[in-house]
C-alpha cells in the first residue's frame, strides 16, 4: 500500500476489510499507466477522476473526448443530481468527502467546431507518420521520403496539403531525373499518394494541416490558483476517421518527446497524456511504427510526461509497450468465447498476485465502477493487485451544455491565437512561381526558334525563286530548329501554338 500522505491521487478503496485504499504516487505517474475494461465498466469515470486530481495537483492534462461525456468536467457536479446520488454513498464507503467543482478546461477540435482549431504542418508530421496516415505501401513511403528530401534540399516549406500536392506534382513531372539521384520514383507511386491525399482531404485532413501550428506550451498551462489545465480534444467526429485520430495523437506525443528537455524523475509530471481507444494506434501498424511508440513510451518519462493508454483489452497493446505501463486500473473483462478466456488469463498473469483472491476471477467478476488495480510504490515496484471501488468525480458526469461550452470557448484567450488560419509563402506558391518563370522562358525560346524557322523557310523560298538547286538547301541545325521546322505548318492555329509551347516549356523546365 502506498503512503497516502505523499500520494496526491486516490483511485479508490472501500469500507470492507480487504479493500485497501489505492493511491497513485505523483512521483511515479510518469512511469505511465493502463486503463482497460469492457464497454460500460467505468473506464470514462476512471479517466475523469484521474484528470481531476492531476489538475488539482498542478499537473496539466491532455485527453480525448470520444463520446462527448468528458466535456462535463468544465462544470461542477451536484449532490442533488440524480446521477450523483449513488456517488454520495460511494464516497462514504471509501471514506472521502466530495467537494463538487468545475475543472479549468480548454477545448480543442481538429475541425474547429467544438474547440480551438488544432493544426500541424506537413513537415512536422514527417514521412513516417504521414505514410501511416495515408496507408501507403513501402514503395510509396519511399517516394514520399524522396519528396521530403527534395523539399529540404530546395528550401521548400511544406506546410499544408496544397504544398504537399504541388511538391508531389513536381516530383511526378521530374520522376526520371529524381530516379537517377534517389532511386526509382515512378509516376504510378506519385499518383497513388495523390489519391490517398484526396481521401484524407475528404475526411477533413485539409483542416488539420496548416498554420498557426499548435504551440505545445499552450497544453501545459497552469491557472493562477495552481491547478493544471485539462485540455479536452473533441473526438466524436474525429473518430469517424480512426487513422487520422490515432496518427494525430502519436504525432502530438512525438512532438512532446522531441521538444521537452530532460528533467529526470520529477516530483510530479509536467503533463499527463491520456491515449483513449489505444487499439487504433496498433491495428495493422507496421513494425517501424510500433518500435517508435515503444521508444517514445520508454524515453518520454524522463521528459516528465506520463502516458496512460485506455483500451478495452490489454491484449490490444503490444507486449513491448505494455511492459512500460507501471500503473494499471483493470475494469471487468467478459469471457464469452475461448479467445476472451485466453485474453482474461493473459491479463491476470501481468499482475502481482494477491493471496486473498484469484486475480483472474476478480477481473471477470468486478462490477461497474469497480476495478482491479496495481500501482507502483515509491521504489517503482508494482504493488499486489487489489479490488478497488473507484472514487466518484467532483465535476459533472456527462456532456456539457452546448451553450456553456460555446461561452467557454469564446472567453478563452487562445481564440485570438488559433482561430484565424495563416497561409504564408511556402512550397505551393514557390513552385507555382517557378512554373510561370519556366513557361515564360520556354515561350521566349520557342518564339526564337519559330523566328529562325520562318527566316530559314523564307530564305529557302527565295533561293528557289532565284533558281538554286533544291538539294543545296540549308539543313536545320539542332533539335530546336528541327522541331520548329516540323511544326511550322501548324503554327497558325491555336492548338498548334499550345502544343509547341507545352513541349518546349516542359523541356526547358526539365533542364
């Protein structure tokens, strides 16, 4: 059992003799955690009570609101509310008092509808995560890496989807030249990436990529009274694009890992990050991506960030990642099939046994609002598994009133920073200027070839009128003059002029 005096966070307990109060040590919260259990067993309430207490301890929190239920944290709970009547009895049974109050909340939304817009640049996302987001093959991912390399070498900022589209179009037009320097770049692969981008755009990805990009410092705010801000990402619509949801959260986690300095083992985390529906991150994920998640989970704790994965079944999380999750709250798992029973037994084996009961039976039998818990002690050693009544929340359970939510968003000082989209000079504009300049240069060169061809044609006609032998006529010199001579009869028509200008423009652009 943890020392409650230095715990800071109480998960729950119970009045019965065998229910030991369970405290999560703030100094061990950056050792990460797992909240698991079947649908309807109380995972959302566990998420809410953890976020509340981290906030009270001065630790900022980031979490996803999958069903809209967590938004109620911005309003106080009420002892007179029907949903809170059982909470009073639960609090008395655990031995705590409920001080109903609202949490300091900031709302975010990738689509900018139910919170401040969240944006990232394409360059920040990088080719690995972007390939995962687009569902690219290994070959297509290689071509995307070439495109990013070209952008870096030529100083082309790739900020939004228009930039990436323009860059890929340029790579397709210059595929032959790029293949000589970087390996095989085919127009078929470029086309496949462009089609995947179109699908992403239809899913709302165009709103996500761009500027102003999210400032990580805004996620780590603390109020004047010392409470950490609870950042709630509206994810009900986002969940319709599960790959976008999972990739965005992984990108955010990676950005925190890259940006934050080392702090060792702080007395409390700098930020706690809840990754809800974590199975979406690992479903059909390539080994390289899973390895990256494992690396981030292993190393980000030294940056003072705690990560809690929330999923229905611990089996949804790879063993290499599961091994990094020291604090665990396991709600009930149902065993309806042979596979369910196998998963249940596997989950039980990951806990330190308690001689008072069988872990596998406890995980199967705990009721709603109850869990099997195992938390780290002050030395970082997992404690024996315990059956725990989860404490009630002090903020509102259920969705926040839309009008109240709108008022909170309007009153937030971050609105002025993120509401207006910025479109600065980047790859799309730069490549467009290059195309105009190349077309102008190609047109001028084409007109020069045309004039020379006309002079040649006129000189030949004059020579024939003076009786010069046809076999002694001057032959065209060079590719440009030969091309102009071959096309001279078509130049009087609009279509002919467009064809020659296009061929010459492409030729000189390639050079």
